């Protein structure tokens, strides 16, 4: 009887994998150009694959990182910068941004004595608009300067026709100026952007200038308003909205409501939950609080239950905050003694 032929085990090495699989593996380290460069030096196959991996870039880059990315025309899929544009603009403009999908460009890029962005910042945004038609997420500083009667930032933002996620950051100077002038410019810019971006699903507004805020959109699914004082929501028409966040947390929401009532009377914000109920029929989450689901309750029952849930959330957050402060004091007191 013949003995069965022995099956020899063959070791599988990383470079035996198809290039498509290698590219997906290398995506996990695509946030670090230094690591990708080291991988590319292992063998010719790894070099060929790495040069096709779209990377995530955080500005500023070191000179060796920038040189490697530029010399090899490495595609950038995500770009983040919080530095002043005048200092890092050359790095951004040198990158291969043709396949850019995410651009987070939020720093303090405003001219000191004007409520407008710097020329260097505007240059970067215009460069991205020309080179990157496929951007789907955009976080940026904005101003209210008009060009030929139109807001230049409304024209710039809406030129990204594939945009699904937008975060716009005003400056405190713009907010103050708008409120002193009692101007609707910021509200008009927001309305124009939302109406002219049919694919927009998420909108975040930071330092929102309008004192009385309203919004209408058939497509918006998430809305956030952050770092804003004395914002009174007067009307919402957002049938597709699922998540809404007003201020950074429910604690901040309650604190600012109480502060507004001290200065503007007890009636301000009184109908906030009713406005949300009427304008957002499919809302599921408010400030992180899960809301009553299907079947939908009547307005009175809904607002009563949501108000109680928000109060519980507020009290729980305060209790946690007090506990953390107590623990910090207990740690510090022995050292002081």
C-alpha cells in the first residue's frame, strides 16, 4: 500500500498578496507619511502600491515628509490644517489634491481689523475649488464679503456640487458686527448655501451670527449650532433631519437659555421644543438624547417627555461634573498640606 503523499506547507508572505489587498492594508497607516515612506523602501512591489495609496495629511508637514509626498505625487484624500495660511500655504499648494475628498481648514485666518479672511486663506480655498471637484466634506472659515452683489463664500462653497458635510466657522468679530448692525447677511448666506447644495446631509455652524435663526431644507439630516450666544431658533422646516445639537451640550443649552431669560425676558426660548416638533417630524436625537419614536406622540405629550429627558440629562451631567471636581480637590488638598 502506497503511503499518502506528504503535503508541504508553503509560507505566505505579505508580498504574495494582490496589490489591491496590499493597498487596503496600507490605508491603515496612511495618516503617517514617514511610515508609508519606510514601507515603500521594502521592495519594488510595495513602492508601486504605496505610491497609489491616498493619504491623510495634517499640516504642517516636516520637510522630509513634504518632499517625499511632492516628489512622488502621492494622492491626498484628506487634508487638515489649523495653522495660519500665510505660514503653510506653500505646503498645501504643492500637494497632489486632485482626489481630495475631505478638507478641514479651520484656523484664525482673519485680517485683524476687518471681518474678512486673509488673502492667503482665500488663495488656498480657490486652489482647492479648481483642483478638487470631488470634495464631499468641507470645514472652513467664512466671511460676508460680497462680490458683484453675491456673497463670495456662498459662490465658493456651492461650487463644490458633491458636498455632503459642511462646517462653517464665523469669527467673533463677524458675530458682534452683525448684531450691532442688526443685519441678516449671515442668515442669508446660510440660506443660500443650503438651498444650492442639493446633496448636503450635515451642516454645522460655529459662532452663528444671527440672533434669531431659521432654516429650511428637504435633504439635511444633521444640524449643529456651536459656540454661539443668544441664538433664538424661530422656525425650522427640516423634514429629513434626524440629529440636532444646539450648543455643545445640554448643560450649555440650559445655561444659555437661563442667561438669555435674565437679559431678554422669560418668554425667550419658551416654544423651542414646539418649534423642533413642528419643523423636524423625523428627529431621532436632540443633544445626544434619544427621542420618543414611532408612533409619533402629539405635540403636548412629546414636548413634555422630551423636556423631562433633557432635565434628567442636565442634572446627571451636573452631578458628574461635581463628582469630578470633588475628586480633583481631594487629590490637590494633601499636596497643599
